[in-house]
């Protein structure tokens, strides 16, 4: 019998506690209740509020916040149990609890932390205004311009430009905004980080309708938007350094949660095999066995990543390995579903917002290719692995003929 005072005993007790809470509180049939964006937003807000109340919404935050201060091992238990009961992923509050939190916690002033952190727990939604039509993979090439002026005795920035691929910006209250305040010197040196209220005059949000029917992303147009200087993060011109805290926050346990959710979603493939009478088809069983092996390997890689982080031996490319392993497994999972479903799965049925393993196989399949780009393309991840882990020569910047 495991000693309750031992580390393993403590985690087992935590798992039992979390499992009991999830069984009693996790929403049922939430996919059926999320067939429109309005329903999706309501479901997401309700579930986030319940997780905050239960103490499981922000285990990665400091201990002074409700439910915060959890060790990495404890966080893993919580995310495993979330995946086990197939609870909704917190997509609407993801930027708020990860990106905005990391930026505020590591880079913001005490006044900004005191103002915004409690509002996130109250349900305030944040989006990210980083990428632009000409500055995606090369984020430092951004051109959204901010000019510092004095208006009515107050120092402000007047911002003009456009942002794109901003996740769920149409529902956001606040925006993490990168702007250019100088064109002198290196392009990274002229970037400034602002916190923008999305209700500010001059802000226009246009959702991007995707091929599978979702509107996960949006464009943000900024026309003479006035932002007070006190809503700047850190020093002017040092926004590139602060942005690294934002970008690094989406790696790690998020990928682990996704891997475990996909393992649970294998049951949908089993249902598809049974529904089509393919239980004795040797080729189908071979392909399913290969998929199970790939998903299990992805979970093992994610486990190793967490173990390395707990031990303090994480390497620069560890998260990239998890990212690429997950994106490839997701593609294999959804492709097998499309194949097994036959003609019935060759079209996109009504979207279930906010999920990657829905059983809506063609939508899942198209989303799987988006995941190979989102959060850093496969090519970028392979470069990180090659250059930072394997000490291979850096990729040439370009060729001259």
C-alpha cells in the first residue's frame, strides 16, 4: 500500500480528489451544446468559472491565486483527469490564462498585475495581436505603427495597422499588442508591447471564415487607436524580449493535455470500426494498431518532456519534439477516421467549436494540417531540434545566384 505521505501517495490522493470533482462537475454532452459560436462561448465561460471555483483552472499560476502553486507533477495529474472525462478544452480563456498571465507575471508592473490578473479569473478574455499579413513566421517584420503623442495632458500611443490570425479576437476584452515605435537599428529593437482594450474607438474585428466552417481566428484593424502609455509593458522598444515570455507559455503541459486527449479519442475510431463492421478486417486492425502505437509514443514523449522539466534538464528542443510528434499523430488519427468512414465522412458536418478530436472526421482532418503550422510550423520545429539539440549548422538565410 502506498504511503500517503510519500510523493506517489500524495499524487494518488490528489488524483482521487480531482477525479471525484470532475465526475461531479464536468459538463456532459458539451459538444452537442456547442454547435454554434454563441453556445460555444457560453459553454466555455461556464466551465471556466466552475474550474476557478473548484481550484483547477490555473494550477500553473503562483500560490497566491486560487488553485495556483501546483507542482508540475500535480499539474500533470489535473490535466490527465481533464482528458479522462473528456472535459472541454479551455480555448476561449487559453490566451488569458497562459499568454496574458505569463506576460503580466514576468514583465508587467505591480500596478498592471493588480489590475488585470484578478479580472482574468473573473472571466475577462484576452487575445493576441502579434502576426500581420507580412509578418507571420518573421514576426520581427511587423509594421503596425505606434506614435507617441501628448493628448489632453496625457502621454498616449496612437496606433495604426492590422493584425491577423488572432485567436477568438471577436470575443476578447483585451489584447496583447506588439507595435513598431521605431524603424532604426535592428528590426527587433523598435518593437513595443502594449495592453489594448478591445472596446477602444478605432478597433475593428473581422472573423476569418475557414474552409471547414469554423471562425476560430480574426483580423484586427487599428485606425488611430489611442492607448495610454501606462498600458505599455516594460520599456519602449523592448517589446521583442517581453514577447518571448508570451510565446513560450503555450508549450509544455498544453501539448501533454492534447496528447492525452487524443489517446481518449481513440474510442471514436473504435466506434467507427464497429459501426462499419470492420472488426475482423486485418488491414483495418493493422492500421488501427499502428495509430495506437503512434499515439502512445506521443504520450511517452510528452511524459519524458515533463520529467526533464521537473528534473531541470529540459533542453531547448524538447518542446519541439513533442509538438511535431503530436501534430503527426493528429494527422494520422483524423486520416484514418476519414478512410474508415467511407463516403459518409467525405464532407464537413456542422462544426463542434473548440475541439480537435470531434469525430467530425473531415473537419478534424483539415484542422490537423492547421496544427502543423499553429504554434510554430513543423519546419521551424525541426530547425530548432537540429540547431539547438544536435548542434547542426544553422539554416542558410538565403541563396544568391
